C-alpha cells in the first residue's frame, strides 16, 4: 500500500458536544399543584426557574416581587390566606432585612427581620394601638418602652 493510500485510510473520529441552551425571558407557568407564576424566568443547568420579577399564586396566597433561582429574594409583598400581609425584604424564601407585617386583626410590626422572626430594631403596634418600640430578639420583644396612643 502506498503512503497516499495509507493516509486516505485513516479514519477521523468526531465527537459532538451539545452545549445546553441557557434561556431567559418572560412567561406564565402552572405547576402540578395548581400554583401559577407569571414573570421573568431563566434556565440554569437545564432547569427553568423563576428569576427576576414575577407574581406567584398558590390558592388564596400571593407573592409579588423579586426572585433569584426559584426563591423569593429581594423586595416583595406576600399576602396570606388569613388576610395578613408582609411587605419587605426576603432572603431565600424567608423574611430577612427590613419589612412591615400586618396581621389580619390590624396589628403591625415594622422593623428588622431574620429567619421569619422580628429580630432587631422595630415597632410592634397591637390592634388597640399600643406600641412596643425597641429591640426584638427571635420574635420576642427584648427591651424598650411601650407607648399607648389614645384615639
């Protein structure tokens, strides 16, 4: 066999490498449990996730706000089935940072949160208008003064 024929007989093996397509956009999704989402999304490692700004409904509950890789993260408003509402900062699906919580009976807490609990400086006002201003620790009033507002 000549050198020319030997060179022609060499087989070349090709390997096809598929790169996953990372997509982003805006859309509407319905989850198997009936929850609905409208807003920004992005795919990460071939998984589509809520990412950006959007609205999520699950039964009577609703969240409007920022999402990061499928978690409530950033500023948003969550309305509960009871009528209670939280407006403020979230971190990985929990109240974290500054926020206002309004119970269905009219009581409010405005201040700092950590791990879904009043934690840090804030003001709790009960349904009768009595205020507790000061420090809160793990969901409980830690110190400060109570103020009675006459109406």
